[in-house]
C-alpha cells in the first residue's frame, strides 16, 4: 500500500515470451491501495512481442480482491517490433490487463502511446484488456495514441487512419473488455494513425 514511482522504469526485450511490466509491479495478485506514479516518472517498453504493460501494473491476475484507488501520472509508452504470429500488446495507463475477480478504481493523468508494427493491440487510458474483471469509477484525463492498426470499438475518434494488417482495440478508459465497466469517464483524445 501507498507505494510510488518518481523515476524511470524501462524494459528492453527481445524475447518472444510474454513480458509483464509496470511502474510499480509487473504482475500481482495483491491489492495496490493508494499507489501512484509522479508526473516526473516514465514507464517504457521496447522490443517485446507479447507484453502486458501499464503505468502501475502489467497484469493484475485473477483473484477476488480490489486493486483500487491508484493514480498514474507518468508518461507510458511502448515501442514494439513488426508482427510475429501470436504477438500482442495489452497497454493501459494504469494496468495492462486485469483478470477474473479484479476490481479496479483508478485515475490516469499520463499520456499513453503505442508504436506497433502490425500486431494486435488493446490500449486504454485505464486498462488495456479487461478479461473478467470490473473497472469502476475511473477517469482518464490524457490522450491515448497508437500507430498501425484497424480501429475496433465504440468510441468516437476524429481523423483515424485504418490499416487492416493489425487490429487496434482502443478506448479512453478500456481498450477491450469482456466484462463490467461502470461509471467511467474519458476526458482524453483517442487517436490512431498510420
């Protein structure tokens, strides 16, 4: 509880295995109450082909706990290589991916940027991929940007370029969700460019 990041977290990877990266922790089954990153912090990933990556947590895995009241103020960016079969990026301003039973309440104040080379990506201001969890009472206040992909989603996006070599699931709060989202607000622009 009450953990913070004011510096830099940087992962340079060439592995084809799954990577987990976050400003506070890569993967967790525990609550992160009151955790935050400062506006001076940066969290970056380069080279990973399969990555779950967030400003605070890469992957909040299955569990019946609350990962609540967290704030990301850091700039979060991922630069991933060209498409390799099975590659993906789950990128969130706060958490890359949440699993079954996870409840998240969070605020993102950091720019979220993904440069992707033709791979499928799920990018959100709060969570990239919500797989069976709950995102509630959360707010994104910054821009979400991605390059390369075909936009799939229900948000309104201006001036979007589409590239069918990849699929980009993007949202101001959640990029892709199979479960509950309630009382969430997006105040940032969502943009996809070629």
